[in-house]
C-alpha cells in the first residue's frame, strides 16, 4: 500500500476474505469497476455467488437488486427477473416493498408491469404506498400519474399518524400542483397530533424543508391551525416542535420572527410547565 491508498488488487483481496456473504458481495461489486476483463467478470460472478448464499430472504434479494446494475446482459436481466419473482414471495410486506422499490430503477419495461402488480398486492398501506411511489418515478405519463394516485390513496389510509405523515411527506415532492400543497398540509396535520414527542419531532423535521419552500399565503392558514395544537403541550415539547419548524417560521417572518417567538416562550416560562 503506497501513500496510504489501496490498489484495486489489494481491495479485491480484502473483499474476498470477508466472511459475511452480504458484505463480501457488496465489496466485490464495488471492486469490479476498477478491474479489467476477464478479472472483472470473474469478480462479479463471485459477488453473485456470495449474494445467493445470504441466509435472510429479504436481505438476499435486496443485495441482488443492488448487484444487478453492475452485471452484463443477459445476466442482468436474468437476475432482475429472479429478484422480482422472489420479491413477490417474500412474506414480510415491509421487506417485499423494500425489494420492489430497490429494483424499480433497474427494471426493463416488461418487468415494470410485473413489479406494479406485486406492489399493488401488498396489503400494508404504508409498504404499498412506498413501493408504488418508487415505481411511479420510472413510468411514463399517464401511467405515472395513475400509480402516484394509487400510492397517495394508500398513504392516506394509513391509520398511525407518524407513518401516515412520513408516507405523505415522501410522496408530496413527486406530485403536481395543487395536489402537492394539499398533501403537505395533510402530512403536517397528521404530524402535529402525534403524541410521542420523539416521533412528532422527527415527522416535523422531515416536513419542514418542504413546507419552507411554500408561499406565505399557503403557510399562514396552515401555521394558524398548527401553533395552537403544539402550544397545548408542555413548554419543552413546544420548543422542540418549533425548532423542527424553523424553516417554516423563517419563511413567514424571517430571522426576527424566530427570535421573537423563542423570547416570548421564555418570558412566560415561569407560568408554563
């Protein structure tokens, strides 16, 4: 090793020695682009062999989905077809959704149709919404709009507020106006009533950058509905929620508004638990 840097061959030796097949497959796939033929093909074959020995079904097909883009045709198409077929048989719906979503960017058109069928058959609304949204980004119009509508319908049906807010927030940037604004408002509506402080804060943090890009005319009524709900909690919880929503406050009133809100809360702190 010269100058503290590994050569491609040194990296390959290290990758081949990894005992865990998932790690070994990933390291071999990462080494392959730096090698010349025929060694590159041999290393990719070794990565594929390692991937197929991963014990956990979901992990195995996620790894295959990650490896497939590095493989030459026709092997790439064969592996993608195998991964999609196996994904449809994965019992855990979260893992099934993850694999379908991971495959989405690499599937040729015939397999995209099969993937849509697999995603639509997922019973859990959150998992179904995520898989459909991932596939929609790689579809032409008008099919893209139809699949996004299905993903949105599934996201809106999620019962748990934290998960519903997360799903709606993830979908929103891919939707056209005025639907984008409506879905962001619905995501915030779900987030602000989450009872668990940590989950609520994470949901608000995820939404704040998207909300911060909206116009003041959109944000004022949304903020007017949100602040009284947040203020019904303890001072500590409100401060945490407001920190998460700083991009929104900045959009509404600039840095001065942020400072004034936090000063006002501190002023009344002695009467507020």
